[in-house]
C-alpha cells in the first residue's frame, strides 16, 4: 500500500472510530509500528489529527481564524448558548470565557440589570456595551487567535474577582484527554478563571465532543458539567455520562 493510500485509510478510520491505535493498525496493515507512527506524525503536522500516546485522536477545529470559526457550526453554538442561560441566575456574577460560543451567550443574555459579567475577551465586552449588566474586562496580553487576554497581568486581575458561575470554552472534550485547548497560556488563564467561580460549566458544541487539542485545561472531574447539543446517540457523550459527568443537553 502506498503511503498516500495508507494515510487516507487512517483518516477514514479516525472519522469512523474516533481513535487510532498504532500497534493495532500495524498488525492489521501488515506493516511496522514505526511506519504508522511516521504517518500519524505527518498527519498531525498537517493538522489532520492529534497525536496521543500510542496513536491519534481527532483534532479540534481550533486552527482556523476567529473570523472563520464564527462561521463553523453556528446553529450548534446558538443551541448551546440558549441552554447555558438556564445556569445564569438573576443578580449573579458570571465569568464568561472568550470564543464564538461565548459570544452567542453574550448576545442572548437576559436583560437583567443585576447581572455582573467578568470576561477577558474584548469581543464579549463590546457585545455587552448596550446590555444593562455591569461588565468587568480583565486586561493582559492580547492573544489574537482567540481575541482574549492572557499572561501574568490577566492572572493577577483574575485573582481579585470571584463569581457564581464560569462558562468555560474549550476546543476539545474527551473522556481520555479531558478538556483541552490549542494554546498553553490560554489554557492556564482558563484554569485561573475556573478557580475563581463556585461552578464551572463547559460550553461544548457538537464538533468539540470527541476532539482534542494539544494543551490540557481541566480534568472532567474538576468541572460541574458540560453543556452540549451532541445527540443522544453520540458515543462520546454516552461515555462521559457513564463516568459520572453531568451533561446538560442543548
């Protein structure tokens, strides 16, 4: 089998099975594990899979620009945002993460003049300019890919706030890898914000369920639950629920 044919087979298997195990594939294709690992490395470099110990899993759609991500799964993100509103209590303090799903939440927030929103996303803050909520924008270095602040200044600012709820955005949700994102500093900022809230719920539109990025954010047992519109037949959601993760269906 030619290398190109083998890689296409690997990608097809990844789409159907949700995971590749190098040892098993080497046996099945009657080739060496080194060959399969080399194929997986090359696919990962091309952004087509995420390498993990022993094989690969689907890559999260995180590499696209912010503008492009606003066009991906828009109806899915709106469903998740609508479900998230069930968690926002009148008069509460909400930490709202950056990202395109969080932007849908900001646009849909009830016009409760007792609500306080803390965010490290300039985009979210601007979206709430005409909203009666009190808005606090955390400063720091602008991470342009996600249009959020991060780094030491953001961490110092976050340490001075507290909230009832943190709506956390990630790029991947899997039982084996937990919650992941594509940048180490951004992951650290998300962890800091999670520590400042009584509850943390994950906004996970369907395309993020079963995907993974390079940098871990939190373990699944470190959050209150996941809000997702993934269907009841989604095997990853079923596995999450079997392990005790609370899933609020959008």
